[in-house]
C-alpha cells in the first residue's frame, strides 16, 4: 500500500490531463463532422424524450381512446349513408316533422334540424342532456335530465319550469296535444291539453323501476316500457302493469295501431303486441337494441349498439349491415327513408394522424404518438443495459485473452468463435420457448451473445499494448497480472471500449426492436418493436402507414445517430485510422 | 492447404458439439421434465413408450445426453407436435426455402457492396462519397422487418406490383423443389424480400471496402501502377481492389452468421416458408422438437458458411489470421 502511494499520487494527475485532452479531441472531432453533430443532437433529444416521456405523451398509451360525436345514418332501401359530426355529442332521439324534415336532440341540450338539405343546429335554452323528442304537426316536445322539458312552438324552443327533479327518458305527444313523459323510479307525468303546457300531473305508477320510453297512439291509448321487462298500459287516466314475457330491460316501444306494436331491449329482446298480448319474438340480433320504429303493422325498423340494425319484412327479421360500429340510439322511418341517430362513445380505431392524435390511433383506439414516446424509454434502457453488459464482458475477455495469451487466449477465442455460430434471434426464441417473453430475455440474449465482437477488437488492441515499455516495466517491478491488466492496460483501451459501447448500443437497440417485433419482448411494456409487433398482429399495418412509419423512423434515427457519432470517435479511439 | 481445411473442419465439428451440448442443457434447465419437450398430449401409451425408449428418457441424465447426441448424429429429432410428422422431413424442405432466399440476397450484397466501396474510395472527398457513406449507414440502421413492411405497403398493397407473402401463388403444383423455384412466379415473390435483405447488408461491405481501399491506395505498388500509365479504373478495380478484399471476406463470414438469425424477421414479414418462420411458429405453438431442430440447423448453416469463408480466406491470404473489423455484434 505504502509503495503504491507514490505512483498513484502522480498517475491521477497525468491521467486527468490526458482525459481532458481526449475530451477536447472528442468535442473537436464531433464539431468538425456535420453528421456527428446531427447524431449528438438526435441522441440528446431522444434521451430527453425518454426522460420526460410522461409529460410529452398526450394520452395514456394503454387506454383505448373513445370518441363521442352526433351521427345520422340514412337508409334508403339497401343504401346506407352516414353523416358524421352533425352534433358535437351523442344524439339520443330523432323525430320526423313532416316529409324530409327531422329534429334530433342529444347531450348538452343540443338540438339539430334537418331542413331537406342539411343538418343545422337549433338554439335551445337547455344545458341538460335531452333524451327524447316527439313531434306532431309542427309542435315538438323534448325532455331530458333533471326534469328538463322544452316546447317548440313558432320555430323557437322554450323551457318550461321543471315539473320534476328526476331524469326524464321518454316522451310522447299526440295530435290532440296530450302528452306523457316517463323517467327514473317509475316517474310518469301526464299533460292534459286543456291545462296548458306547464301543468304536468304526476301519475301513480304501479312500479318503482326506471321507465325508458313511452308511445301514445291517442290521448287514451298508450304503452310505457322500462327496466326489468316493465310494461305499463295507459288508458287516458290510469296506469296498469301488464304481463311481460321478459325480465330484461326494455329500451323502446312503438305502437302502430290498437292491434300492432313492438318493444325492444337488452340482448336482442323483441316483444310483439298482437291481439291484446305481448309475446317474445326471435329477432336477428343479440346485442342491446335501443330503438324501434313502425311504418306499418309488419314493416318495422330496429337499431342497437355497435352499428346493429335489423328490419322486419314479410314476417321475418333480417339484419341490415350498416358497415359501422357506432352505437345507435333512435330510429324513425316513413317506409322509404329511415333516419338513425346516435353514437355513444365509440372506440376511435385506426384514426389517421390529426390534431388530437399526432400519429393516429391503433386498431383498438390507442394513441400511437404516446406509445412511441413511452417506447423510447424501453428502447434506450434495454439498449443501454444490454450494451453495458456486452462491453463489460467483451472488454474483460479481450483484456485477459490479449494479455495472458497462450492457452487462455486460445480457449477464450474458441468461445468467441462458438458465439459467432449462435444466431441471435433464434437463440432468443429458444429462451422464450423455455421460459417466458420479457425484457430480461432480450437483455440476456443480446448481452450473452454479442460481446464477441468487442472481445476481438479489445484483444487485438491489448496484443499491441502488451509489448509496450510501460507494461514491461510494471512486469519487471513485480506487479501481478491482474494489476497490470486493470491498472496499466485497461485505461489505455478505455476509449476503444467506450466506442464499442456506442456501437453495441446501436446494435442492442436494433436487436431489442427486432426481438420485440417477433413478440419475444415484454407483453405489457411498449417499445418501438412492440408497437410494430402489434401492428403486424392486428393485420392493419398493410394500410395504416401512420402505425408503421413513426416507430421505425425512431429506431432508424437512434441507430444511425450512434453510427454517425461513433465514426467521428473512431479517429480518436483508434489512432491507426486517423491517417485515412 | 489440405491440412488447413481438415483443421477447420475439426474446429467446426467441435463448435457444433459445444452448441449441441449447450442446447441440451438449456432445454433440461428450462424443462426439468423432458417428456414435456418430446411427448405431445393425446399420445397413445404405446407411442409414449416408444418415444421414451428412443430418447432414453427413462435413463440417467448423462445417458440421456449420450442418446441425444446419437439421435442428432443420425438425424432423429423426434416428431413435431404441430404437424404430427417427423421433424427431419419438415425442416429439410424449409432449409432449402431459406437458402434460396438468403444466398441470392447475400451474393448481391457482397458483390454490389465492395464494387460501390471501390467507387467511394475512388471518388474520395466528393459528394458521391459523402452521400454513399450516409446512405450505407442509414440502410444499416433501418431494421429489416420495418423496411419489409414499408416495401410491402408501397409496392405490394398500394401499387400492387409484387406479391406480399409466400414463395408461390396458391394453389400451385410442383413435383419437387426445383420444379417449384424455376418459375417466373417464384422470382416475382423473391424480389421484395431480396431487396430488403440486400439493402441492409450492402452498407457494411461497401464501407469496409472503402476503408481498406484508402489504406491500400497509399502503398507503393499503386504509385508504381500509376507511373506505368495504367488507367484509373484498371488500377482501382484490378490492383487496389484485389488487395483490399481481405477484410471484406472476414466480414462476410461474420455477417453470414448474423444473416441466418436476421433472416427470421424477413421470413416472418413476408410469410416465407423457411426455417426462420418455422421456428417462429414452433415457438408460438410450443413445438419443442421442431424448434430445437430448427435452431440446430441454423447454427449448422452458420458453421458451414464460416467454414467456406475460412477456406476462401486461406486462398486469398496465406498468413490467415483474423483481423478485427467493427461489425457491431
């Protein structure tokens, strides 16, 4: 210990000066080389992106983003046409106001009117969600949450004082001016045309369940449907519960005349009214049905969630393929033209790049920009850890093989040869086959296999160093091989080792992307390769260019930047090259 | 020369033995119960007994190892769970499919690459050189599977110029392998994946060749050739290039090894029914015998390619010693 004090007192100073000089050389080399400057800038930006990923990401990369939008769907025979974005939010109800004229009401008190050419917003004083609208001969009534009731008379909507505090879900108006409104917890409100538009009279309902829809044929004939199969008959004054063939929620009802009616509900439930009795009928759909409209006793249209639609023609139900997956809320039809409105939140799948999603969305509505941003962490982290492992193993093998020579060198270089015969991707596959996909498999595969190049390069450098005077001097002074290797030779191969670290990192980033692309990476962690893996699995990659291009460009940018920088550094690390 | 070849051959066999041993113990480590790796569910008791006997599963670990080596030597890899057929028959065809894609792509890279490298060295300091270097590095940085996806998207789907998957358009009839590949339809399928692989691998030999050329060009015999009044092209491509070729050959041997592994992604992207795709599917279906055999064959291909490169190297340079070039992995 005492003997080494003298030496170590001098060495750090000398090494410090040398280090500073090397650093200056580095800076100059990078500055002179435009590509290297570009590389440094890109690397710094990528590291910053990875560091601040949660701040930079606009969405949670795992969440399926949904979109809400008012949509109208026109059906003329077999022709389906969609008009998206006619309202900012969900439209819950539509009613015809004569030929080629429609009203639709929805969330946020929004009402839109179709005037024969286009949908236009109508001013309303309401802010609550409007759940139902009913129009007869130029008069409209719409009801909604928190007892909201609006009348349209003379082209303007007017809000009347809320007759109740609960949410109203359904309303029906007759040509005589009588109306029924239904809502939460068995609420039924009756309007007698002789009492004026504000004087709603609560009716005693025989059930406490939520009531979702009402259909009046005349002032003294109508039906109400609600939760758990509730069916109520209205006779002009009183409500009476009728036998229901189902326990499922009924969402909508339509009455054509005293002998024909339909109600629809959960799980494709269809009830038909015939000869004084409600009977269950086999429809053509199995998911929730939201609304029913009748053109005649046997011409019926039904819509539901996920773009479902069916119609009854000549006594049988047939599915109408709309080609959309949006949720429909209401339907009205005059036989020739059928108008459907709706769109609950739907998954915004495979959206093209936009203000909202810079790189678009995946097939299940995940934000690709946020995935790419978060993916930079995995790529750089795995790249760095694996490269560090490669450099540590490779440098040590190179040091020992190069300095000890002889049998050690032979054995170590034989191992290197064997390493060269193991293909990386298949080796990682074997590991995944035997254990489980994960980040450690990738690091392990890259780290255990690819130190071979580093080992060879360091070894050849050490071979030339081992005969230099300062090594010989150390050996004569009686220093142990370990001491000579780590104290005297290692500092001299350090620049080369750092260069190899950079090259190994470029290789490790590519390897990580490749292995993740093959599905060998961590299943719940995004990396650039994983994103491309999922794009391939979904099958959408063949057309969704916005899903494929960004992660690949980032892989390419990060790897090429490392190449650019390492080319500039090569000159310093390996002075042999400088004369080129 | 003969001694060298024999020596290299022995080294190759030794390496193969080490790899087989590593694989054996890796499988035993990952699957303590070897019957899982060899016996699929729903096998009749007689078949089970047969497999147990053939692979010596009822004997001790060292004996199992001996039986395993014997089986590999005789080409007995067991039955594929997925295909319920002997693994050997399955992989034999896949190897041919892999080679028929890999060899042309590799040849293109290592013929075009060095030629371009000579050009870059010749046009030293020009825009062409700077552009060539940048392009080479960029193409080496773009992952092959990604470039494949882009090319499929553009030329396969958008423009419809090339088929996007497989080796032949289904359905087709082919009596044997050569019947299958000597068709225009096959060439049509071959173009895109070959471009993808070549783009990736051309950069490295090009850059190495350029560096080696610059080194050679400073030597006396070049000046002498110039003094003799030989044309620049002749000096470059005949005199300098020949002497600069050694590091490229070294790199070819190393890259061949990398390419066998890298081939997997290309086969997956293009649904090319080669060894890599088969291994990929075997891993997904936990088809242990098939995955094991596919891996061994890939290692064997690398060894044979390395051996070939060694022999070529020996012919080019009688001193034969590995020099080191920064291959990255």
